[in-house]
């Protein structure tokens, strides 16, 4: 009986190892599909990082501009309007 159990365990371990190896090879092939050279991978990741940073800055600028525009719609509100007017005046003075 121990002989059959040992064979079953060995067979199961072999199947598990083969499956892990196949998954590892598949992931490696997917990673190196476009670029076989590590230098190319580093260059691509650097370029992606630069564009991510530029996009983040541009998106943040647009959101702040929209927020300032929305605040400018509420200039006539009492209490809030005077402080928003001061911000608008300081922005206009900095443009000059």
C-alpha cells in the first residue's frame, strides 16, 4: 500500500511542479513578449513614468482651474464672495 501511495504522491507532485513551471514560463513569455532586452524594458518603463507624471500634472492643473472657475460663480454670495474676489484680484495682479 505504501508503494501505491508513494507513486500517487510523486505523480501529484510532478503534475503540480509541471503546472507551476508552465505558469512561470507563460508569465515570463508575456513579460518579455515585446522586449527581449532588459535595457529596452527599463527605457519603456522610464518613458511610461515620464508620461504618467506629465499626465498627473496636467490633470491636476485642469482640476484646479475648474475648481477656481466654479468658485468664481459664487462671488455674489455673502461672506464667501469677498474672499473669492480677493483671490481673483491676486491672480489678475500676478498675470500683469
